[in-house]
């Protein structure tokens, strides 16, 4: 049990979690936009969750490999380039 717990911790120690607020154009279908966010390829990052806060905002939790320089910044830029995204802002960064 101790070995499995240690392995899980050491694997998680090299990650970081970003919370990103995504602001959408007013005329966009929020459910479709959430689907696009969940399916985007972010290199060494993974979209853990994405939920709509209303008709024009999404919160996404992104988990990135912290060993790679600027992985979180690249993920934020990639999300900002999605169609109908007005702005993407990181408002929380945490490490286990």
C-alpha cells in the first residue's frame, strides 16, 4: 500500500492544475463551446473538466506536466485561439 501511494504521489508531484475562465461571443451555443474545450488537444496538458457558467462563460480545469517549460501558457494560448472565444484568463494555478 505504501509503495502504491508513493508512486501516485511522485507521479502527481510533477503536475500543475490551472483554472481558466473562458469568455465567449454572446451568440455562441455554450454546450457546443464546452464540447470544443473538452476535445481540444493541448500537447502536454489535459482538460480535466469544463463547465458552462451561463451563456457566455466557461470554467475549465487543465492539468499540465510541470516539467515542461511554459506548458500552461501554451495551453492558455491554444484555448484563446478557439473559434468564438473572446478571452481566456488563468485565475488559479496550483501544484499538489
